C-alpha cells in the first residue's frame, strides 16, 4: 500500500496501524457506554471480505447489505473528517440559539473586558467564537448509526466494477466521495471498497429516516462495468473528498501529478439561512469545494 499527503504531496509506504488508527479514537465520554461503537464493529469487520465477495458475484443478501452499510455509517460518524463536518451545523445552531436568546434579553451584559456590545454584536464582530467538541458530534452520530444503516441499506446501489488493473480505485482517510446534487435531492455517495470494486449509494428521499428497517425491504441494486473515463472521474472525486491522505495499491508514475491536480479540495459543510418569522431556517449541506489558502 502507498500513501500520499494532500497538503505537501509527500508519498510514503505505511502500514495500516500507522495511518488508520487513533489512540482512543472510538472512545467517547459523552456516551453512557464510551466504547459502544467497538461492539458494533465486531458485527462489521469480520464479515467485510465476505460482503465484497457477495457484491462481486451479484449475490447480495441482508448480511452483505448490513456489513457495507455499517462500514459506510461508521466512517461517516467516527472518522476525523466526519467529526469535523458534522460539528459545523451544531456550531451554527448554537450561535442561532444564542442570538435568539440575546434578542429576548436572557443574557446580561458581557464583561467589560470584551469591549462592550451584546452577545450578537460580539459574535458578528468575531470578538468571541463558539466551539463545538467534535467528539460531541461523534457521539450524536454513534447514537444514530442504525438510522444511517437503514438509509443506506434501503437505497439503490450501483455496484461499480473497475476492469483496469493499471488504473485501480484510490481510497483515502475519508473514503466517502460526494457527488454534486441540488438542495431538493440527497447526494449520491461513492465508496471505494477494493481496488477493483466500489459502490454508488443513491439515497431514497421518501424513506422514513427515523424508522429502523434492517430487513432492507426497499433495497435495490444494479451492476456496471466502468470505462476508463468513468474510473478517472471517480478517482478524481475520491482525491478531492479525502481529508488529508490518499491511498493506492500501485505506485504508477502518473499518481503524484493526478493527486496534485485535485489536492486543493475537500468536503466543507455549508449553511444557507432562510428568514422565517422572527428567526431563520438553517439548511445544511455538504459540498466539495476548493480550499482557500
């Protein structure tokens, strides 16, 4: 396995422990059982290879769906990128609540050391800032992991076969690539699972996201053999959505320049505020954007 960092394009040959592990990364003190996600992973990791075989042979049963959907859900909520992305909407919500309470006169005047002004003025001027512990967003995600599995497992999947051994799929420290979409439709997700196999999950917007359905009664799938242009487009999206490190199997000469062209992008949470009554409705989305340096 080879790896390349996006920020400086340094390549290296890691082992799994050095790049895919954080000390106590799955320990979360906000939860009643701070290692509960480790018990969940015991139902996912041992079945991963069997699930890949099922996808490759077009023999997709409920165990296969649960394993792959569980893997995707885990990456979304427990990876450093997932924790960063989901902390941003929480920060915006807390700020909005603070402004509403400030307008209602709930808060006393800030200490003189802040230079005067109300909480709203201090927030607007950037004199104070609210921070959300990313572990809190992780805790919320872990608590909802079965809902994520329901959404992914009851969606339409495209099993993407890559027949080009000289241009295999990349992966990354956040292997969930987001395809562009409108506000009215959920984003498709492309997940590389092996050098020659990936899936595209196309979420069903009509699903009841609060109703856990592990029978996957709404699941549907198709299989596509990709052409070389398709593989290149998916790898470009994988690199752009990576948080900081891209992984690949074969150290071809073209890999470094390919990563370099797409390294200045990442997934960023974005907020659109719509006035509503005396407040606002915040619409949160995630988009692949160029990083401002």
